[in-house]
């Protein structure tokens, strides 16, 4: 709670983004619990095991933003189990649609970064896919 409370000074967009990323993290952890059961409870019939966390990216406000995503592997260790929540939010299609809409509206690739939604300084600094060559 202290983390998002400190963001209140940066304005509503930054606060909303911070809370939204926290909710996304909780949604992914909840999905892991649905796939595997609660952490610390042994289930002999489980089909997957927790496999730590790794960096990933989601589309947010016309840019790619880093997130930490949970990993789940099949019990036999052969394959990664995909998490629907991460797959949905990591999809690049919304980013491509936003870029296309702005290009059709006459925004040049050099000015694209200026047309983005405000998301707060911290997320803005870590955002990707906004340079003129990426656009």
C-alpha cells in the first residue's frame, strides 16, 4: 500500500498505472494457484510445478512495460505451462492498433512519443517500443 500511496503525488494516471500493474501481478499469481493449487499444499495429482519468476513485458498506454511474471512448468519438466493472463496482456496487437491509428491521424514517427497517455515517470522511463525506429 505504501508504494502506490507514494505515487499519488505524481497524479491520477501514475497512480492508476501503478495499481493496475499490481492487480496484473495478483491476477497472474492467482492463475498459478488455480493451475497448481495453493502454495505449500502438496497435491500428488498436480500437473504442473512453480518454476520461479522471470522478466516479461506487457502493452500499456502505447508502449511495452516490464513486469515480473511467474513461471509454471509441467511436472515432467518438458514444457512451460502458458498463463492466459500474461499471454493476454503481453499481446502486441493493442500496441500495433494504437500505433496504426496515430499514424493514420497524421502523427509522424518522430512525434509518436508525445502522443502517448501519461503513465507516470517511473513507467515512462522503463517503457519500450516508442522510438521512431520501433514505431
